[in-house]
């Protein structure tokens, strides 16, 4: 095994079978966060099996060789802890947050879920219906649905445009054999990362993994690769829906998580729509009263990314709101930020970063990201210095490329 101390209290080990283990000891806390990341999710699915990763994530909670679904639910909740899982575009995550004294129990539950789910036929029928309800819930929430529609519009032929939950048609055809096939292909050490933060000790974590057999498991098959998406779609797509508001998302593809321009884009999104002081909030809401909610967003994936704007507004003001947002896009793309605005954005982002990393859960996520995206470790102070070092010229270049209003894919969801 290769073990490396990355910083005070931060340790990384890579086992011979490919499992990556990262921990961060936080002496001042009495809790711990721990989780497994599987490097397979919706982006790795065939279109006909859209939603299979999410369905498997649900199904492992229906029972294991040692625990019933109720026993899984009670194991940590009865101790005041929490057990959760989610499926994204690049990764599926299983995580626990517990008192430090309950960390061995949390690890045992996570290990049990991931390695020993029973995946029964009779459970599938019930859980498929639960997923159908989840899909219906998104359909009834236009401020959620519009983001699914936008991803599908931006990447109509790529799996980054797939719905993570799947569709009623794809979920309705998935069988237990599909779940077992995915589990057998993806849930292996080579395809996984384990991270923990809080009141944890690296050697103790390695001891738990060794006792459970993780360090001696076969590596597993080669990973299924995803091709890089091409340029995203441009233009306007209208989806008619009888809603009280028109829900608009404007956005474009950007670049992967590991791209060095990431900090510049985060700063631009902060200036554009990152809070009450942002340009969009001040113009669209405060000056013109066109919306209650308007904000900019960004996400970074393994092979691409997306940045954009959401606004919800009543039908009579929707066209005006869209035009005003386009104007603000053009202003950001073609006119440099003032030194005062750039300095304020840097301070906002740095403050948010420090505040976000005060707890074990966020530290755990940060650790996992190092392995998942192949990033070198940087201390928080180094990351803050990177933010501070972003230049006006770098900001201008990113703004010109990604904030041009003509580049955006626009989804209009609501009455015509």
C-alpha cells in the first residue's frame, strides 16, 4: 500500500487493488462523516437503462444478507446519526454522519449496503413505484423539472443530458438482472473511493477496511469510459405547461472540474447571480421587480461542466425578464469588472469557502473530490490564494467565451 501524508491530519492511502482512502482528522469535533464513492452513475448508462444507477442506489437499502430494510433504517438513526445516498452524473455516493463512537457501526452498515445487497424481485416492484413517485414529484415541481429539461436540451445526444432518475419508460423496464449486472461491474475497489473526516484516525479506518476484507478484494473490471460531449445546443426551447409562473433556465457547457479556469468561472457566477448583491438580483428583482427568485449556477463534471441562470416570473413579465438577463449576459461578456467588483467577489467566494469547510461532512466531500477528479491536494490557505490570484484578464477571457448571450441554451417552461 502507498500512504502519503498530504497535510497535518490529512492522509491518503492507495491499496494494491485500487481502492483510494482519504481521511482528515479534526481534533475539535466529536462527530465523523464517512462515505464510499462509486465512480459510476448516470453518465455511464445506456439510454435504454437511464436511471439504473439511481434505482440500484435505492435498492441496496431494501435489505442485505444481514439486515432488513428496517434494521438498516434504525442502525444509525436510533443513535442520532444519519445514513444517506445519492446519484449524480459521474458518481454514486453512500455516506453516514455519526458520533465518533459510532463510526465502526456506520462503517459496518455502509460496507453491508455496498457489498451485500440482496436485490430481491419482490422489493423491485415496490421500489420501482417509489422511483415513479419521485419522477412524478419532479414533474410537479417546475423549478426542478426545468433543469432536467435544460440538461437534455444542452446535451441531447450525450449521457450528461440524461435524467438521473430515469423516465417512467426506462425505469419501468429495468429488471433485477440489470441491477445485479451493474453492481457486479461497478462496485469494486478499483472503481471506488472511501473518505472520512472529523474525529477519525487514518490507521483505524484502514483497520476497519482490512477487517472487512476491502484491502484484499480483487480490483474488479476496467472502468467503463464516457466520451467527452461535443458543443452544446444553442437557442430557445419552449415547453408548454399550465403553471402560474414561467420558469426559465439559460445556460451553456463549460469545462471539467479539473480545469484551471474553474475559480475564474466561480467568481464570475458570484458577480452575476451569487446572492442579493449580485447583478441579476439587483437588476431583475430590486430594480425591475420581475421575479422573486433569480440566481446563477454552475456545476463541474468529469468531462464537462455547465453554468447558467434560473429565473421564475409570471407570464406577462417573462419576455422582459429574459431580455434583461440577456442584456446582463452581454454586459458581463463584453465589459471588464471594475477592480472594486472583482475584489468584492473574491472576498465573497473566499468567505463562503471557509464557512463551507467548517464541518466534517464538507471536509469529507472535499477529500473525495481529490481522488474522483485527480486533483493534487491543496490546503485551504492555498485554495484561498488561488482565488485571490485570479486576474482581471483571466476573468475577461472566461466571461467572453461562456457568458455571450448567443451561446446560451434557453428553456422556457410554462404558459406561452
